[in-house]
């Protein structure tokens, strides 16, 4: 772990006016707060925040960001809170630390709909202060560098999360070096054999051909000298993951890949960039279709560079990037360049974008997405996209992702233009709407009054903005027809499992499917965006569930010492799938509590009795008791129907206790035996869908109602 003096020296290298006393105070405060805490590797926990701060110094960030890195886990994992941090280090730092804490608490490795909501929260955090994301990305980078100390299942979860979310986010922000390292570290976990194979092939190839990078770098420097251009030339082999992805995309073996080397030429001026391009193309043959000028048409995150691919020595393709030193600074740090310091003042790099404008432009594309799945699709399309630049007939530039069509072009101009599109001309020639537009082409959209989007356009469009607008228009135009058709489909689907598609059942399905309303469920059912099976399963998934291998209930908990037996606490009745802890009792084994059980407060001063436990990941038998607080209508046959419904949900009723009897309603506690937390959630959804059920909730006993006694597991 680097010392406070070493960290301050790293900051002083680019910011001589740094507030050394405040950074030293944060270092001391963080060390004190994390004292006694350790990482999975056995190292003191504070080594992690210090390493994150050091990573941020490489991006030459301001004092507030460095201090936030040192404190980013204090609010979550120590006795410190927002008020203490604000009092010690100011409101700006406290807000940043609180923002990082909230991001850390997001469960990003969840189901698709929930992941979409987390993307929304990521963008919301970014819109408040981009530095929160910069700290989080550096936090993830250090965690990935030290991931080997985690459990294999956790390694895979974090690696997948990194590959799906954090790496493309870093790339979108212009931090390409971080994207490449995150991808490679995740690749090392997710597919170690493929990565090792690529590295071995590289080593073998170097033995056969010698150091190609050094040879080509020397050739390029010689060409620069010939035309009297002062420039720095750097070469490198592409990262193993980038090579593997290229192999997958092109369906080629390693031996057939050619452009696995990349070179950068850093010049003194824009003019030198274009002169360098000419010198490179004179010396080596350019590969058609592989030229991009991001200097005249910068990316939205401020990235500027000229890209070209040429056939180098022995016909090997090499990628060349040409840029100035200022462009290179932005290319290395992306949006983070906005906060970079030089000699104690904020860097005035003319190419650094305003983060507020950048994030506003990015989030504007997703504001129209009400549907979680559509939003997630739109985000991923934009996060992974490369860009092409096309022109309107008036010469205005329109930026689109690679593979875009005239439909995308039309919607990029205006939703009204997209909806009314009937055809397109590219470079003056009439073309089909599914044509892929290319860099530099001029596109003219032909519109007609009364035209509306067609369903087939969804297959043609590639941008999230276009797909969103098309879906919205299709839904509005055909909504009533779809609702009528959907109602009939719902009636048939529910009748198939001997249920009724009541308004309440459909409202419950809407809540489960997160689509807003019962009418929206019917509209999507009628438009084939949902199936009858989807709607029925949202409420009654167990009606079609398939049995699997069942975990032995006596060995359902992982983390016990050899010979220890466990019992489930009667106060909170923890179920498989919920986070749990164990409290040891001499002679009685271990009592397992849910992590949020209020009785755990009684043992806060006896931490030596706590055990870190988790449920076995497999399928469990329906033997775990839980209590439901149900209010039902006082009418003939209602209780019988409720009991039948619980039985159909593969749950067993072990007891019924009436708590309140009114002329119109009964309130009762129903003791049921379940498989896990998901089984409980499914059963409660099915009950809530019944028109005779006024309310249903999980019942947990208060401290006054129970003691530390437990039911057998």
C-alpha cells in the first residue's frame, strides 16, 4: 500500500497547488474508519481505497475526486455517515461519496428488467456528477485486478457485470484504455482457456517473425523524418479479448487474422495529422473502407483522431491512429479530461467535452423508453455502437451507429420525419429502406402525409431512438384493436389453466411484468409482444414448473462448522434465496435469521456468536414454513377457493388462525410450507390476483411475540 506522502506526490506531479492537508486528513480518516477490516485476500481493506485513488491520479483528477476515492466505502462499510464526511471534508465530497455508495448498492447482476432499471440509475448518477462514475470505474478496475481472491461464482458474476456494463460504459466515456483492461480482466475469468491460447499464439508468432512492432515503428519514424514531421510513434499488439472478439465476429482462426497490431502517431498540429496520413498512404497501401476521420467529425465524447488501416510488412494489416497531443489526452481520459489539472489549474483542453451536455445528449435518447426491456436494448445499442457520419441534402452532419439505415437517419432528424418516411435517396439514388448507410454519404428522406410506421421497420431500424418511436407509433395506432384481441387471448390462456382473466388478475400481471397497466398488458398481448403463456406465468408460474434435483433440507445452509446443526428462527422465518446470518447457542446449535430481522439487534455486542451463512443454490423442497397475513371477503366458498389456489401453487397449508372477523371481511394468518423466497413471491402474486382477496402480505413476528426459540429446519 502506498503511503500518504507517496499519494500526495502523485497528485503534486500534475497539481502543485493541491490541498495536501485535506488529502492527508482523508487518508488518515479512511485508515481509521477501515481499521480491522480485511479484503478476501487477507490484506487490510484500506489498501483498496488507496489503490483506487492512485488509479485516479493517472487521469490527473481534482482533489475532491481523489479524496472521494479514499472515502468511497466509509459511509457503506464503517461507522461514518454523510454528516460526518460533510463536516470533515465538505458538502461536495460528501455528495460524491454518497453517490458512489448508492451505485455500489445497485444489484447489477439481476434479471433483464431490473438491469434496465439499474442502467437508468447509472445515468441518473452520471447526470448529477460524472465524477461518481469515474470513481466507480476505478473501483471496479482495482477489484478486477485483485479478483482472484474471490469465490469462483462471485468472480464470474463480477466479470460478467464488468463485460456487460462497466467496460462498454468506460468506452462510451472515451476511456478506451480502461475499457480494454476491464474487458481483458473479465475475459481472463470468463474464458481463461481462450485467452491463454491467444497469448501462446502471440509468443509463437514472435519467435517465427521477430518483433514486428519494433520493425514497423522504425519504418514509420523513418517516413516521418523524410517529410520533416515531428511526431511520436508507438506500437502495440491488441489485447487478447479484442483479438478473440474479432475472431468471433469474422469467424476466422488466429492464423488468418491480419490487423492485430495497432500504432499511434502523435503530432504537433492538425495540419501535421493530415500530412502524416498522406505519408503513411504513400508508403503503404490503404485498405478500402477502413478510413475514419474523427478530427473533422469528432465523436460525441470529444474523441478526435484519424483512423486508417494499411498493409504493412509481409502484407500484414496494421491499424494506425493519428492525432495531436491534445487529442491524445482526451483519447486517454475521455470525458474525465474535463476535470484534469495541469500545474495546479483546471486543464483548458479545447477538445474536452462538457460532461453535463454529454450526459444530457446521451440520456435524451432513452427518455422515451417506458418499457424496461426496450430501454435496455436501446442503451446496449448505443453503448456498443461505432459511428458513421452522413449528410442531409443541406450538408448538415448526422451521426449514426455502424449498420444504420435510412429509417434510423429519418428518426435521427425528427420523429415526425421518421413516422412519415416512405422512401430514401442515398447520393441521389433511390434505395430500399433496409440499405446500410456508409460514412460520407448524403441521405434524403422522402415523406408522405398520412404515412405511418410499418411493423417491418422494427427489423430494419438499428438505433434505440428509431425502435422506440416505431413501437410507440404502432402501439398508439392499433391500441384499441390490440386490446380487444388481447382480452380474448387472455381469456383463452387463463381458461387453459382453469383460471379467469379478471381485471384484478390482469392488473397483478401488469405489476409483475412491469408494464404499467392491465390495458397495456392486453395491448401487448394483442400485438404479440407478449404471449398468453407470459401473462399466465407472471401470476401462476408453478402451474408449468418442472421438478429438478432437490437439496437435502438438513444440509440446506452453507457456512456451518462440521457437526453444527441449524434451526430457522420463528421470528423472521428465513427462506432459501434470502440473505441470512447464524447466531450460535451453546448446546442448541445455530439459529438462522434473515439479515433484516429486528431480533439481530439483541446480538450486536456479541459478534463472536455470528456466522456468515448462505443457502445452497439448488432447488429446495417445499418444507420451509412462512406466514401470510391475508384479508378475504366474507362470502360462501371464498376460503375454500383460497386454499385450493395455495394447493395449486404447490404450497402446503400447515395451519390457519383467524385474527379478525368482520361482517364483510376476515383477516387470517395462513401458515404455508414453501420452497424458497421466489415460491413465496409467486404465491402472494397469485393470491393478490384473486378478486376476493383484499390484501396479502408476509407476516413476521415482532420481538414481543417471540423469543429465540426456533422451528426445526
